[in-house]
């Protein structure tokens, strides 16, 4: 599972009422921990790997705005996700007739 999430919580300091924290997460089965450990190497050793308390999964999480801006967002700008979700999006004016055109395997 790959997700981009915004966590909103009550601010504990300052004049702001809430705090917004973005996060990018890749979640895998614990048997795939070795594979998950390679992902931070690819993104420049940013983020952390966490094991769920019930040991039902492992997650790679990046929540630093700086790391998201410098590593994750540029990656997905260059290599957009190619999925059924993208294919299901409404067609924008001028979009090719094949919604996944430009994605690996859909040229």
C-alpha cells in the first residue's frame, strides 16, 4: 500500500488552532521487510521504517516536509503512478484516449 496522508491535530503551542503534518507511507507485509529496507536507500536515506505493534505489517514513512519536497514529490513528478485509479479519473480536455499513455507498459 502506498499513500499520501495529511494528519491534522490540535496545536499545543503558539496561536494556531491546529497542526497539519503530511506523510508518505509504503506499507508491506513483514515478510517483505528486506525489500522495504532498500527503499530509503533509493530516496537518499530519508524517512523511517516502523513495525506495527501487532507485527501485522511494516511501514516506510516520510513525514518531513523538507524530505517530501526534495525527494518524494520530484520522484512522482518524474515517474507518476500508473494504476487503475489513474485510469478511472475523468478525462480532462485534451487528454489522450488512453489514460495510462506514458506509463511503463502502456506506451
